[in-house]
């Protein structure tokens, strides 16, 4: 049972590391979107200077903060 538990712990650690790496990537993308010029096409600024709703922008800021915290562990 000890060896099996060790394997499970190792797999859990690898999965946890992968989640942190992915969270860091997503947080970086969101930071780029939030800091981009309105003239740059991003999911928050779709085209021709149109801007997303303030609610979506605030959601993105909150989601980015959660992803950054998750990435730190």
C-alpha cells in the first residue's frame, strides 16, 4: 500500500504543477488583454476599438487574480 500511495502522491504533485503552470499562462494572457490598447484586437477589445462590457472586464480581472494566486500555489 505504501508504494501505491507514493505513486498517487507523485501523480497528484505532477497534476498540481501542471495546473499551476496552466494558471500562470492564463493569467499572463488575461494581463495582456487587460493592458492592451483598444486598437489591438483581443477578446476584450474585439474589433475596431469596440470594448467589452465593464462587467466582463471586471470578471476578467477577478479571474486573472485567481489564476495568479493558483499559479503561486
